[in-house]
C-alpha cells in the first residue's frame, strides 16, 4: 500500500482548520474526492478546497469529533501533528511584545547617545518641536494642543495631584525655595 500524502496544519482557530497537502498540488481529482468525502463527516459544516494552492479549509462543529472522524474515516492523507503542537503554544501578549520592542529601541538610543538620551526624551523632543511648529502655524486647537499635552505627559507633568508634591520636584529644590 503506497504511503498517504502528508497534510500540514496551517492554522486552527475556533471552528476552522486549514491544511495544505503540497504533494497533491494541482490534482483536481484528488481534491474533488477529498471535498466530497469530508463534506459527509458529521463534525464538518463546510469544506472548501483549492487544488492550485493544495489547500483545504474545513469549517467544523466539534474539534474532538473532527479528530475522531479523521482517525476512523480518513484514508486520503496523514496529518502532521508536529505542526499542530507548535501552533498550540500561545503567542506572546501584544502588550508584552510592544513593551519588549520599546525596551530594545530604548536600549539602542541609549547606546547611540552614550547614555545621554533615551527613547522617552526623544519622543518628548519630537512632540515638543512638533507642538511649537503647529503653534507657529496657528493650529492651536488641534495638533499643537495634542502634541504639547503628550509631551507633558511623557514628563509626567499631569501626574501631580493638587495639594501634593509631584515626583518631578526634588526635595532639595523645595527646601531651598
């Protein structure tokens, strides 16, 4: 008995699975047969095949039932479960990735400036300069206000609660005052 072609899982999300069977690319008869057989499975709502890309898109109702039917009824291809295991690892949180990217960029700016500047001070300078340019152009209500507000926010000027000393004012300065 010849070996079955290997199917690779490309993505698996809620109620949708895409596999690719590169060995059968452009084999219209194979993909037509595959579409007809998979459409008869109880766990499958709909099947879309594309012989040109060797792709099979399966809309299913229950993942466990789908894998059970695959084990019992599938004699057309074998699924490479290694790809599926790799996909089950959760991707890092978007906020975490953004924070890591910011930290790398900040470290690069510090290296380039020998520690004299960081990314926060660079953003502050850009926003302050942009705000002044917008003020000079007479665009006070829109861009100038936003840019200057964000520049102040970078310095944490707006974090000070009335009646309390803010973190930006050193104790020595208050004592000298």
